[in-house]
C-alpha cells in the first residue's frame, strides 16, 4: 500500500512540474499573435513593441542560471514557489497595461519565472522513483516545447475572439493555480548545497555578459549588424564573458562550476543543446509565415493567424506523446542514443517539409515529425547532464543547459531572420521572403540538426557493465560498492 501511495504521489509531482513548465513556456509565446497589434494597442512604434518579446528573452536568460543555483542552496521547492510570484505579478501588470513601458516591465517579470523548468527537472531526481525518472525528466523537459506549440493557437484564438487582456488575466489565474499545486503536492527536500555562499559577482558578471550578447543578437537586425551599438555590445560580451569565466574558476563556490561543464559529457551535451535549439527555431520562424503568406505568391497558403496556429498545434501535442517513449528509449539504450535519434528525426522532419511545403497538411505533418525529434532531444539532455554532475549542482547545471538551449534559439532566430530578410521577392507591391529563402532556411535547419546529431555521437558512452546510478556516484568521487556475485 505504501508503495502505491509513493507511486501516486510521484505521479502527482510529475504532473504538477510538467504543468508548471508548460505554463512558463506559454508565457513566452503569449504575445506572438498580438505583435502586429501592439503599436496601436499601446500607442508606440513597431520597434518599441518588439521589446515586449525581447525583454522576456533577456530576463529569462539572466535569471535561469541564478534561480538554478539558488535552488541548490535554498531548496528547489522554495525556488519554484518564488518563480511563481513574478509570473503572477507580471501577468497582472500586463493585463492592466495601457502603454508600452508597463507592458515591458510585466513581460520582464514573466521572464523571471522561466527558471521553473530546470528547477522542476532537478527536483525529479530527488523525489521520483528510479523506474519513472527517465520518462518524467523527458516529459518535464519537453514541456517548454509543448507550451510553445499549444500556446500559439490558444493565444491566437483569444486574441481573435476576445479582448487581448483576457490572455494575461488567464495567465495570472494559471500561475496562481501552479503555485497552489506546488505548495500542496510538491515535497520539500533538503537543499543539496545548503551552507555554501551565493556567488553574487558571478551572477552579475554572467548577467552583464548575456545581456550584451543576446541584445546584440536579437536586435542586431533592427539596429544594423555593423552599427556602433551592435558592435559595441558584441565587444563588451567578448570582454565580460571570459572575465566571468576566470572568476568562476577561482571562486570556491561558483554560480556555474565550469570544471563540471568542461567534462566531455556535459560540454558536448551543452553544445548539442545550442545546435538543437537553433534547429528547432528555424521551423518556428518559417512555418507560420508559409501558412499565412498570400496564395498569390505561388507558395503561400493564405491561412489566417488562428488557422495557422491550429495547423501547428498537433506538433506541440506530438512532443507530449513522444516524451514517454523517449524516456523508455533512454532506459533501454541510454540518453546519448535518445539525443542522436531526436536530432536525426528533426533533420528528417525538415527534409519532409521541403517536399511538402506546398500544402497545409504537409506542413502540419512535417512539424509533427520535427517536434517529435525535439521532444526526444530535449528529454534526453537533462539525463545526460544530471548523470555527470554532483548532486549539489543539479539545478544550476540544468539551468545552464536551459540557457544553452535559449542561446541556440536566439542565434537561430537571428541567422534565419537574416536569410528570410535578404532572400526576397515582390508580390502585389510588397516585398516578401521568396520561396528560395524559405527553402534555404529549412536547409539550415537540416544542417544544424545534423550538427547536433554528430555532436551527440561524440559524447562518451557509459560503460554498459555499470548502472547509471553507479556512474553518477563514481563521477562525483564517491565509493561504489558492488554486491557480491551470486554463487
């Protein structure tokens, strides 16, 4: 009976953490349908309106590693509850906003809540039985993609048929529900790094370097890649980030243990995370435009915003369905195999999109394949990370891995944006991305997925004679006791 109760409790925790990750991801895509309307709604310029998206990216990139480390120091459940507060407050601020500045502030607060995903993944290692660990990690990790895939059509429907403020009031209610569920169902476990000090200089240095780098990447197209502002930010990032790395290597309790991240399994996993995030975002930029471009172009499909969101929704559902299968594959063959498989499936999905981009059904099918690969890949990364770092660093290591995914999507958005902006045609007096531009972007997606697969293939394999638990303990320098062989 006790085993049944423990299993039911673990299932409840997994469900809550997956819902928390999905909610945090939905916050990111919430404003996408509103972007063309924001200048009029908030009485601002289109350039200023883009900050509503950019600020969430910047704040989440800075806060995710910090909240991960605080989870190791103060307790993961406590930090999960702390992350729910800015989600709630930010949603309310956005719902009440009538000008662009409070909207930007609210969106920045929402970005602070993105730390829920790596915190939730790290907590699973503490509270979920070993037989459920791989599948639960895969589901919670994939929740970022699930939320993104489902959030777009949901937000489009609300924006089209209701007041736009309903989006933010709804997100505030959802964030309150998440906080109540975390407080009620998620147990507190002892902080693995309790007693260590928080690396404030490291947090400030990483934050400054990331802001410079991501701001230059995300706004370079608007400001001009050769502008003084863009080049100055890149130069500052080149100076600040190595200085931050030098500090992290010297301090006894770093924000991010760079020696751990330099281990081949961790380093190559993070590199694969960047290329996978890049590959994933190519489809997120290309597919909606193909669906919504006018049919008069000869390659556009003439769908409305809501219709395009509905065509894309099955891709998000596929992540949810594939995640448990990825967990089983990880248990059977190891997370490296799952990551390689996911990257190859992504590449196959982009290949399919090149052949079927002339129909909405074809794009839907291609997205289902691509997102199935993303679900496999994203679900395997935390397993690789947590099997290679000390228990006291699980949350911060997962936070850093999440940051690498975000870095990949940011760079991918910039590169694909440049491709789409420079390969154009004229139709009806308008300058639009050409069919060749879209095909080139999809080919870039294939290339980056194959880079991810090749990187994953280079990750050192675990020795099959030892269990994953034994390897984790050995890599942390702990004594591994083997039971006597049966007679």
